[in-house]
C-alpha cells in the first residue's frame, strides 16, 4: 500500500497511449523523476519493481513511485495509457476514516484531506469503462491549449486517483451491489413517494428479491427503511429551516401531515410539534 500526499495539487507532467508488440521490453532497469500511472486497456505485460513482479492484464492499473527502479516487458502484446504525475508517495497505511453515520444529516463527516491510499496494482472491474472515459477527458482538456484546460486535465486525473483510492480502501462492512443500488436510489428520491415496486423497477431487481435483501442485510422492510430515512431528514429540516410540519410532510412525500405525525411519534416517541418546539 502507498500513501500519496495530496496536500498540494496533483499535476500531470506527461500522458499518452502506447502499444507494444511481442518481445517489447526495456533493455535495462529504468527510473523516472515523477510517479508513473499505467492503465492496461489490452493484452498483458509484466512490471518488476523492487524485486516484485506484477502481471497486468486488461483493466489493471499499476502505480510506481518516483525514482523507483523498474523493468517492464510483454511476451505477447499490450496497449496502455500512462501518466507521469506529482506528489510525494511512500509505503504505509492510512488510518480508516470516521464512518459516515447511518442517520441522515446535512453535516458532512470531518475527514483530513492531506493523504490518500493506493495499492500498487488495482483492478478497475466495473469502473473500467468510466475510467477510460475519464482518461479521454484528460486528453480532450489538454488539447484545448488553455490554462483552464490544463487545470481540468489535472483535476480529472485527480478524480481518477480518488476513485482508485476508494477501490484500494474498501470499508470493513459493505453491502452487496444490489443493496447499494437500492439505497442510492432511495437517497436520490427521498423527497418523493417511494414504494418497493418503484425500487425494484428502477434497480432491475424483482420485488420479492428486493424485500428479502432488506430483511437480510438491514433487518427491516423497505418501507420501514424509507420511513426512517424520511423522518431523519425531517429532523434536519426542523433544525435548519423555517418549514412548518405540513410543508415538511409535503416536501418529503408523505400522504399528509397526519401520516407524518403518526410515524414520527412511533419512531421518536414524541409528537413532531413538541420536538419542533424543543
């Protein structure tokens, strides 16, 4: 695992697309002054760094710290994007960030922004297509020949590094992809009236299967989860806005203020009018 210092803006010094034929190899060990980012888009290749050899295939990303001796070759053929970029990189782990609370809140969890973690070799997986698009964006921005174009290039590449850092630091507890998809849909549509049929239809999951997933991983029904999220949102609106209870109920997609009040009292053990006064 590497830690990359991002306290200063990350800058790209060089980038491009290379295609190597069978038998290509460096004749000797090389070093470059900047960090090296390699994104394989076809074929296979081997990179040896500090006596460790990594076999790369399509979809793999490989990162080499500046001034690190390395050797590369391909026995067949390969094609890849590369970037030379700034930032001090060293071996080591970053302590896990504070977990985002389950309860809805307008407040973002504080987190230091001075370092990110990156594995030497990362499999893009489902992100492959989006990463390719981001690389093309970097190239498009750079060809504008403007100051903002260069800044956009560096920014887009930094977004790539952040995505890879997310892959490198998977949370200790994570839900399966279908659950994640459903929870994201709910959060994006929290001000609408949401039913299980809406979730299953928009997430391409059968309603019975979706219901089983909620019970298995969240220990509640989809409706219970939706109501809890809406009520937590309602509390934030009470604290931070001048909306009255009727307006909050309407904004969050409840049938009427009476349904909202009944659910609020069940969840918080007090009437929303009393909570609002407090």
